[in-house]
């Protein structure tokens, strides 16, 4: 994709959705962190269904520790890998209290030092909570970047690096959400909805669905 086409690609996404937001439900940076940890290999819908009750019972790191591991497990048991995620959330909550005064740090290294937080989770938190122009590459964004020719790469990190390097600065703040929503609802894995795609004109996909 040429630089001019890439700019038009993003401009079309912006026109379609000027202020994109994550579909995870949360009321604080801590709740966002917990929701993103839970969302690994799970849908936002399933996470939201579990966290409605969870965040009423444990809205802060201190409340989460008071709830206890058994209480957390019981409230997230409908989510895949809930046992490991529960252990990570409890350990991360303890570290937030011990080292960050209970606040979520706005620093990649500090975030990635928390249990259950890898590069992708840190990118989501930095972007959604702190407005950093990071791009977290999940399966949807990986597919969109490669299928459209926006930023092809063999690995999620390669795609991330290319997206950060090639995305014009004016679009970088919201690029993550535009691309994930495009992949989730339009540029789907099995049958992309090409006829209703806002960026079809600039997409390099050779097998566009006609109808």
C-alpha cells in the first residue's frame, strides 16, 4: 500500500468512526487492566458479562485482594483460562498496592512486570487509559494488516512495528481501535464483508467478496 493510499485508508476509518472506543466495560484504569487480562483468548462480550458483577464486588486492587482468589474464580469461571487469569489478577493487584500505591502505572516496563501483562495487554492499557499512540496487534489486527496490505508482517510484533512506523501521526492514537473493529465486524476471517467495507477502495486483498 502506498503512503497516499494508507492515509486515505485511515481517513476513511476516521470518517466512519471519529472517536472509537474499546468495547470492554470499565470505570477506572485498574478495571481496564483487569478486563484486558481477562480478554485474552476470550470475547469482550463474555468479559463484560463477568465483570459487571466482579467490579461491583471488587472495584479496586484492595477490594480484589479482600474478595480473595476463590471469590474471583467464582465470578470469572465462564471465561476461558479463568484459573490462571485469577492468579494473575490477584498477584497484579498485590504488586500495584505494594509498588504503585494502587494505581496502574503509565509505563510499559512497569506494566509488563505485572503478572498476566504482556506486550499486547500493555499496549491496550497505554492506549486506552493514557492516550499513548500504541497499537496492540491481536488476531483481528494481524489479519487486517496482512489481508489489506496496510502493514504486512509474519508475526504480531513485526506487524506492530510496521504499523507504528507507517501509520501517519494524526491517525496513530486511534489506529488500534479502528483496525480491531474493522477486523471484528467487517474484515472477518471466514467471510469478509467487502461490499460494506469503508476502506475497500484502498484494500489490496486479491479475493474481495463481491456480494
